[in-house]
C-alpha cells in the first residue's frame, strides 16, 4: 500500500464519483478505478458500491474514511512543519549567556528581533558562565552562546569566523561582537565615581569584590599581578559566583570591583564604571557555536547578530 492509494480513496469518497476524483487528482479515470481496486484487493473487502452514475461508500469504506483523513491531515501538517524547521522558521534554539551579557545592548536587540521575526521558534536562554559554555556546546545542551574573554584566551586576535579550540578542545566558529577594556565599578557615592579615569594606584586602599571564575574580568591571579605591578597587594573582602552578584554587592558598599568597559555595555544606575587608564587588559565579546554545526534556526540567529555587530 502506498500513500497514493489513500489519497485516491479520500478523493473518490469525498466526490462520490471516480470521474470527479480523477479531475481533482489530475489523473485518468481508469487510474482511479485501478488504484481503488488494488486497495480493496489488499484489504479483502469492497470500499465502494458502484452505482450507475456515482459511487457510494460501503460500511467498511465509511469506517475507513475518517481515520484515513486524520492520518493524511497529520502527515500534511508534519510535512509543513518539517519545511518550516528546515527554513529556520520553527523548531527550538537554545542559547547560553552569562550575567555580563545582560549588560550589552546587542544581546537585548538580538533576542527581541529574533522573537519578532521567528515567533514559532522556541527560544530557550540558559544562564551559564563562558567557561561552562564549551562543554555545554559539545554535549548539545545549547546550540550557541554569548561569551566574554579576557587577554590571552583562545579567541583573542583571531579573525571572525575562524575555528578555534576552547579550553576543552571544542572547536568553535564565532562572531566578534565587540572588544573592550577594563574599568573599576564603584558605588555612585564613592570618591572615584565622578572621575573620567583612574589608575590602579588610586585603588591601593580599596577593598575588592572578585569573581574568581570570571573569563573576562581578572580573577585572583590576574588581579594580584596587575595590582603588584602598580605597587600594592589587593585587599579582597568578598568573592562571588557571577558578575551580577558582584555588581549588587558593590552597589551596597561591600567594596569595588574590576569590570569590562565598552560603549555598548550598560551597568546598573546605582554604579559608576570608571575606565582604568594604565591597564592593558583587552576583552572580547563573541557569539560562538560548534564549528561545522548546521541548524536552520541557529543560522537565522547568526544572520541577525552579524547585522547588529557591524
């Protein structure tokens, strides 16, 4: 039995006439008669009564028709869905992001535009640090991620779109969204809040709130190296797991912290982020995915980010 047997049966049953069914199917009348006869032979029971000027369903035909109609409807819907998924207009897209990503205008613009342009794609956002994203990509838990890197990390200095190995050897393709620098985040009532820039030496007497596992702002090792070069050792009073927590603790006066700077980053209004003028600490913000990964919905997101990142 083939699908055409079912299509011919439905047409003949709905038209109650083999001739009209043949016109509807754009085939000859004998072709319809033969297909129906083959179907009846396979089932071992007649499906139509042949009358003088029309055909009429038998009891077996009446029992079969609604079930076959439902099957063909489901099949047509499945084919339409497959086409839409193949075009990136439906399906699921899982994206990773860190708390720093929430501070960047491109992230907000990309998510909003994707939702508006592809409303039938289920977009799932998973908060995770840049250091955790390559593993999640390798395990197919996410399709892509917004990632932030400090100096000396694998992505720095590479051309856009060049495959690079992340820490766990997952090879990535990526789009550079923005490069930035380093500043110091302080409460608005802090003595440094209104300065246009500061030096590391200006921070010698301050207490630091640190994100040890941050991939963009200095953790313990880089922070100590930077401060020792400026002639002091940092006083670390608090460590935390995310940059958003760090910023919240800074805003309530727990201390200060080093933060990524860039024209498209917007920090909470309770804070001021003052550029550091004597620190060479380049940062890179990228959108990355597994090299060679093919997914239509991901391709649509990549297209949006390429335009926004220009």
